[in-house]
C-alpha cells in the first residue's frame, strides 16, 4: 500500500469522526433546547407575547373641612406613539387627521428623544371628541399609535386655590434620576403646595393589566382573562382645614387687587382661607403645560406664581406696636397707666420722627387704640433691642411657621448681629431702633407670620402650628386626623389682657378701625401701613373675633393702596362675617358675643 492510500484513508476517518462529533453536538444542543431548557424558552416566549400595560392610580381628591369638593379628577384622552413600531411616513396623515400644526408630532418626539424607542411617547393630551373618533377609526392602519385615558385634576368646584393646592406636572429628568425607583418617565408628581407636600398620600399605587399581543404588539385579548391583573390603589383623599365659603369670599374680595390674606382658627392653627393675589388658573397646568403658557406666567410682572401669603417681604407696620407694648410690660419698664404726651412726633438728635396726629396725653391702651407712633418711639428706647427681639421671637417672627406647603420665607427680625453685619460694628446707634417700634425699618414679616401672631394674641398665647391639611381618608374609608405641634408664647396673661383690650378698642372704641364695628360680635384688631418706596403704601390689618371666644384670626395686606383702616380692615370684616355668621340662626347670634 502506498503512502497516498494511507493518507486518503486517514483523511476520510478525520472527516467522518468530525461529522460524528458535530452531529453529536447538534443533537445535544437540540435536546438541551427542547427538553432541558424548555421551561426557560417557554417563559421567554410568553414574555414576548404578553404585554403589561400600566394603569395609573387615581390621585386622591381634596375636600374642605366640611367634606365639600375642592379638587377632584376627570378623564383626559391622549395620543401615544411607540417609535419602534411606528412609520414616520404617517406623521403628516396624523397631523392632518386631528388638526395639528405641521411639525407638531416631530417636535413632540424630539423633546423626548432620550426615551428608549420601545417606550410609549405622549404626543398630545386633552384630545377633542372629533380627534378621539378619528384615532379610533384609523389606529388599526397606523401601527404604533395608541389612544390612552388618563386622569387629570378637575378644578371646577368654584375655588381657584392656586397657592394652596399647587400644581402637578410630568416628572422632570432631575427628579426622575433621584426617584427612578418610585416613578416612571411620564408620571405626574406634585410640584408645589399641598400637591407637593402630601405627594406620598395623594399619588396611590399603580396597577397592571396583561394582554396577549401579536408580533406588531397589537392586543389580541386579556391574558388569562385578567386573573393576573393587579388593580391600582387610589391615593388617599385629603381633608383640608380650608372653609370653602370663606376661601371663595376671600378670592372674590381680592379680585383686581394685589396682596394676601390668611385666616386661621386660633385654638387649632387650622387655616380657614389663604389667598395670594394675583393668582393663576390651575386648569392651565392640569396637563402638559405649553412653553407659551409657562413663559407667560413666569414673566408676568404681577408675579402670579409668587405666593405673597407666605413669601412676601414687607414691614409689618403698626401691628408690631403690640410687640413693643408687650416687651415694655413684660420687662416691668412701664405699667398700663404709663402716659406720654404726643405732640405730633418724637425728636431724636437732629431727626424728627413724625406721628399721624397730635394725640396729646396717652396711656398704653389708648396708644394702641389710636395707633400713636410717638408713644412707641420713646418706649422702645427704654426697652432696648435685645429685649424687644426676645419678645418678637416668642411670636415666631424671624423664622418660618413650618406650614405644610412647600414655599415660605423666614422674614427678617433684626438683632445686634444683623446691624453689625449690615452697618458695621459700632456704626449704628439706638436711633436705628425707633422705626422698629412701629414695625418699619429693617424688619420684614409675611402675612402668614402676622396671622400666627394674631392667633397667639387671640388665644392667650397658645395655638398650634399653622396647617392646611386636617387629615386623610384611608383605604378602609375611615377618616384619620393628622397632628401638629402646639406653639406657645411665654407671655403673662395680664400682659395679653392689656394689649387685647387695646385691640378691642381699635374697632369698638374710638380707634382707627371703627368703620368695621359690628353689632353681632366684637372684632378686635390693629390697623397698619407698610411703607413702600416704589409707590403707594401697603394697607395692613390684623384682627380676631369674637373678642371673648375667638374663632377666627385674620391678617390682610392690600398692596399699593394706602391706609389699612380704609382698604384692609373692610376685607377682614367680610371674612370674619362670612365665617361666623354662615348657618347661624338669628337666635344664636348672642352666643358669639
């Protein structure tokens, strides 16, 4: 036998053995796939043919303190598109069919370009009835488009409440990165007000529906008749402290005005009404907000997005004379009988600080009643800055009230450190205190701080942290109250009785707000004017009623109008009257006095 024969024989063996090995491997692979890995591939096959559709949870609704609707939900129809299943040649057809401007769909997709192609993109919300009908008729011929039903906020209950409720919108990229374990792209989240603070109560838990789909992701039917579906869990309904009728009246009174109002129940800290004017229509923000709408709101010179009730920075004016009076009494510097002769102002060095009138001889209660600047000018020089600041802090000035909405200012309570930083150590004198005595100069407060202050005066130094949510409805449909910290001003009862009497006479004696005196009950208050270097002064008024058993405390600021007695006090009167007299039979009015 030749070498050629043996070589050919060996080559044949090699080829044969190679074929046997390959066949064996193929057979084993086939066995493994069909037998050993069958459960895995079966599961993957089912995953590919089953589509999980997220069902958003209805957001909790908002009730007033008497369980009247303030904010609810309503259906909104949207067009969604999945890019990987969609032919972009259909864009023009869609835009024509539902009357969209040319380029609308492309722009919507471009704004969501970072979202993976298999995830639905929301193109437009709040579709009209004709648009809904057109999509239903044509969607089978346009793969990749879907009509979805969402719930959006319904603000049709007669209350605007924009700075109370706040707004929701789609989660932005920054928040999504922080909360991607809790939210999906396209989810709505509270961005301000109650909607933001109580997001975890309101949002609920998503559900899922499972569908059998074909290769084009068209639904063929429910998977296992829906037995594996997971129902969404509705968010908790919130019961607010707001009184719907009082809030509505406050909003009416501030129509065409700029300013703020806060009304609180003194014994509980429950906010009955809160208005910041001008405000904005929450309906404009109830779905995806156009850049045009947002730019108009954010650049409006009247600042409708700015919450004046909790953020405005104005001197508190004459209501702060009561702080000066309390400091003098608590430190034993004077007693209520101490008198001073007002000759129309106070001379300090080479500067004359004016009073509103020549009041003559005044004691403390009369000085509060008639709002005599001169009396308090001289008084703060006896007290000194440190003691005056100490008393102001008892009422919470210079710090946030911690109300349960997200935006709030500290205000400014100037102390010695502040004056050293601002004017230089040793470069300011006691003369800087004189304006502080009447709530002018470097001091700043918010209407909310003034309302809290009024609560403490009304309720003999005790109240609760101001709050807007009273409780919530749990998933067993039971009401669960929320608790808030008690607050106290460490001021003697005798001192509070003296200043409260002065406030009573402001309205019911010969004071600066006798124009709002009522026969049904006694309103106690203090007028004020905040100096405004940019125009007319701001009108201020604080009040509580009834005098002996206070049920409501109010602070009002009306911007750029002048005197508090003329412009702010009548607003407070209407709010107090609305709250105390509604649903009260005539025979029971005497109990309010």
